[in-house]
């Protein structure tokens, strides 16, 4: 079983490499978040792909990864399946970031999700 700490470390190491030297205070164009979620749902993400994103998509990605890291650090007891983020490193977040329900223990168990706040919450509402 993979721990929350391991998942947070993988995401943190990737984010550190992607966003080193970038300023934290940004104005986000919320109209672009749906496109970012669609892009991320298509598979793995490399540092090169992140650097090739538009400035606003990079800002949105940094915010999303920051939310995941904070959520995981506040919930260290969350279990993840053995293959979760398999192959990820500081240069790549693997396409195993979303485990299937069948790979998790327990019937009907859903993968842990961070709370949706700010722009992420609005993305969920606009998708409905």
C-alpha cells in the first residue's frame, strides 16, 4: 500500500522542478480550468509538457498541485493502491494518478479526493 506521504512527496518533487523560481502570487483566468482538467485526464504529465503550457495553465497547474500536497499532508492516514503514481519522479507524474475503483480495497470504495476549494470547486460546479 502506498502512503499519503509518498504520494505528497512525488507530487511535491515534480512541482518543485516545474515551478522553481516562479512567483506565487498570480491572477488566474478561471475560464481556462476546464481545459487544464481535460488535458490532465489524458495521461501522464512531464516537466517538458508543463513548461510548454500557457502561462495561465501553468499557474492553474501549480495551484492544483499545491492543493493536493496540502490535502495529503493533512491526511497522512489515507491509503493508496500499490501502483498509484507508479513510475512517477521529479520529471514525470505518471498516468496512474487516478486509480480505478476496482484496484482499491473494499466494495464501492472511492479514491481519496482533496476538498475542492476556490477555482477547483467552481470547476466541479460548471461540469454539472
